[in-house]
């Protein structure tokens, strides 16, 4: 069996892919190792962006604040050449936000939806994306 850290990381990656697909994004994984986990394209756009996926944690010692650690294996923060966006997975929920080239992203539970974009993992999200794109095409 894979190490717990590897299993947790892969689980987060699969949840992120599920959420992106459910929200109409195009998703691609690199074949060779890269500093990013996915290449994605938002619905209705032609620009591809790179995404690094991380597991987030609730910090009980910090009034329940949520933190996403964004350091590479060498301890340095990801820069914009490494990835454009982050996806943080917290207890099965998926959130996306821009890379600001810092090593930790903090958000209060009460302001997470204002600061990070929540992505539903339910396939019903895809139907609303398709309907909206069809309406825009008319």
C-alpha cells in the first residue's frame, strides 16, 4: 500500500479533477514531472493555466483559520512560472485561488467563499455550465 501522504495527495488531486470537470473545465495531467499538477482551461476560454493541488488544514490553535501550505520540495514558495493557480482540498471540499507567490495562504472559515472560489464536485454543476454556455452562444 502507498504511503499515507502519497494516498492523501492523490485523493486531493482526484477530487480537484472531479470538481474542475463538474464545473466545465478542460483538464490535462503532464506526462513528465512538472512543478504543477494539472493544466486546465476554463469553460468558454482558450487560455490554458497551470495548477498546483494542495491539501488544506484547519488550525485549531489559530481560531479555526484554514491554511494551505504552498512550498515546493526545496522549501521555497511556488512562483508564477511554477503554477498560475492553487487548488486547496479541505475535508472533501475544493477551492481555487491565484498564486501570489507566498508560502502560506490563510483564510477564515467565515470568509473562505469571498476569498477562494469553491468548486462543486457534483455533476449537476456541469449541466448549469452547459446551459450557460449554450445561452451565451445564442
